[in-house]
C-alpha cells in the first residue's frame, strides 16, 4: 500500500475508533455510576 | 393516544445502544461497503462518505432519536402518530404512513435474504458447500480463469440455493424454504417477547458475539500471509480498498472521482443504508426511552458502533481475503459483481482453501446472520408498535397478525422473479431519502428548529455543537433534495423522455407480470396502511 493509502486508512480508522471508544466509555461509565447509585439505595433501604 | 404510562421501556442503556447498533449493523456493513468503496475510488471514496456522514447522517440520526422519544412520550411508536403530534394538519398522519411502509416492506424481503446466511452457515458447518480443487489455483491466473475454474461451482450452488429462474417463477429448494420459516418463527417469537425481554436480550447476546466473530475472522485473514503467490496478500486487498484513486473509468471515460455525481450519490446512499436512516426504525426504538433519557451521546454511540463494524471490520474481511488468494485484478472483478457474489461466492471459496475452512465459513455466515437478525427485528418492530399503539392490539396479537402477513407476503420474494428486487428498489432505495427529507422539513421548519433543538438537549449527556443546527436546517435538506432529484432524473425523467417508461425495467430486473404483481402488492400495502391510519384516528376528538 502506498503512503496515501496508509494515511487515509489511519485517519479514518483513528476517527472512527476514537468516536467509538469515547462514546462507549461514557455510556459504560454512566451505567456503572447508575448501578452503584441503585446498589447504595438498596443498601440504605435494607438498613432503614 | 396520549400519555401511555404502560408503554414498555428499555431496561438498560447498554441494551438500548446494542439494540440500536443491531438495527444499523446489517449485511451492508460487511458486503455492500467494501464493494462500493472499491468501485468508487478506494480512499478517495472516503471523502464524500465522511462529508455525507457529517452533513447528513449525524443530523438526521439525532433528529430521528429526538422525534422517537418525543412520540413515545405521547404514546406513539411510529411516524403517523409522531408526525401528527408535531404537525397539526390532517394529512400529517398519512404522510407518516411512509415510515411504516418502508420497514414493513424491507422486513418482508430482508428476512428471506437474511435466512440464506443461516442456511449457508449450516451447510458450511456440515461441510456440504462445494469443494475447491486445491491444485486448480496457481499464481498468474486471470480473473476470468478464477471465475470459471474456482468460483463457478460456488456461483452455481448460490443460484440453486436462492432459486433458479423458470419463466416468471423461481424454483427454490425445500431447505431454503425451511430455513426461511425457521428465521421467521424465531423473529416473531423474539418480537412477541417484547422490548426488554426479546429485542434487548437478543442484542445483548448477538452484538458482542458479532464483534468477537468479526475480530477472529479479521485476525485469520491477516495471518494468511501470501498463500498463493509472493506478489499478493491481504495487505494488497487493504491497499485496493484504501489507496485513493483520484481518476477512475466510468462509461469508458476517465473521470475525476470527486467531481463525479455518481460517487457522491453512492457515498450518500451507503451512509443511508448502513445507518438505517429514513427507515422509521430508529424512531420506533427511541419511542421506548424515558422522557429525560439522553439521545445525543447514545445516538453517537450507536453510530460509532456501526461505523466501527463497517469501516474497520467490514473493510478488513471480504476484499483482503479475496485479494490474498486471487490477486488484486480478480478481487476488483469480484467486487464489481456485487455484494452477494462477494459474500456468498468468493468468501466460501477462499475459506475452502484453508484448514478447517468449513468452520471459518460457518463463522462468516453466522456473523452475517447475527447482523441480519438484529436488523430484521428492528424493521418489524414499527408495525408491531403501530398495531399496539394506534389499533389497540396486545403485543401477542400484533405479533401474530404481523407474522401471518409476513409469512404470506414473503412468498412474493421467494417464488416470483424480481420480487425482492422490486421491493428493495422502492422501499430500500427510493423510500429512505424521501422519508428523511420529510422528517427534516417537518422537524426543522414546521415543528420548529428551536423547539426540536431544545427537545434534543433534554437529558443530553453532551451539548450538540451549534454547527449541526444550521446543518440540519439548511444543508441536510438541500443534500437530500439533490439525491432525490438525481434519482428522479435517472430513473423516471430519462425513461419518460426516451418513451420507455412503462417498458423500462426500473428495478433492474426484466419486466414481466411478476414485477407488476410485486408493484401492485406495494400499492395495495400502502393503501391498506392509509386505511388503517384513517380507521385508527376516526373518532379521536382532535389531532394532538
């Protein structure tokens, strides 16, 4: 593959990859925080 | 119908993201994209592809998510109700019929095509696909020789599996029919289980599995080395796909690829097809969101998952595998023969040369089946939602009614020559840009750009750059208008001027009564849906 091909491929892969990991990182971390909140509520509920 | 508090909801956000990704990721990601990119300038094709992605796909995607959530809060899971909620006109709900017509027609033929992948997977697993003659392949074979000596048995097998033309009919094997029925029953069963217990669970299992299988196959393809000749390997396939070709040959003339309208139309068409925009399915899934649930980041996540599957995984499988065994010239010929030739003829032949190739072939077709199944349930869901929300059926009743219609109408695709091509032409090619144009005008101009912008940002995890507001309002409709006008010019105006409109095979298949029967079916279906909308709204006091 010539250098133009490598550049095109890495730019596109980089953009798509970054978008993918950025979006899923935020979705999954948001989900984890939500689950923790639910667990804490349940713990408090069982204590009360 | 307003304020339906009993409306089902997605159980988890990741389940929603995976289900939406499953809706978008289909056969097109692994079969259509590599062929289109290779045909239209390789790396150069990615320029119009990404411009269409930013100026058209992302704004439409966010608008569809927002419209879906907006409609869902008012008890509407489909576009007739959503359009009526946003546009206080008596015709709004009838315009919205397009949004149930498109997915319902697509699901009819897509289920049949999707069932081929499962059938092929079983054939491959049992090692019943044609055998390759290991000694027949040698370096320096021309594309024609490869087609005749290597690929022909696989092509004949495909014709036998998908139906041999006999007059206006297709002769289909019993096994093909049996597998189709199995896929249909599985889909109806999943739909009858509902959003969180059916579609969400399917997505949580199928989507990770799809990514894992795709990664395994990509690794296998790139560890092939130079199986036939030191002159070509999988990296040459990547080069074929990614090296920008600024000048390509079209109709015997060299054209600059970025100034050729066809390249732009192909790029925009691919973006539409791959993200399932203008299908009415995104709105339907989004209608099961909670009122303040984010649509911006979640929408972006599903879009990025689709692009990951298409550009990174899809681009690294079929073409590099074909190039590794058959060379660049033959890969080019294979890509130009279309998606089915690439996926169902060339890839099984490639795997046939490898140890445990039948197992790899089974994985490849199972990957395609997972992609197809998650899209099938997404396309069927709008009709289920329509029957539930507007007609008042229970989910079980809606699933049974749709299942019966689905079963009966699929016979047009199975047994009539050109049946599924006609459906694909009107519902899969012409319909989505039309619906998307209507949606954008409705939301940005009739309902109000500022109102929809505010609605989009409710519960949003990140702000949408203002750039997209102006893009959605001015650029996206113009872009869509150009696509539709070009389509109209090429497919309607030119045949009319030539005096061959009624005789012209618009859908790319030879004319005959089978084509007219399918067209008539589509007209009756659209009319029937309009009548159902009329009956559903009759007696409602006033449009919401």
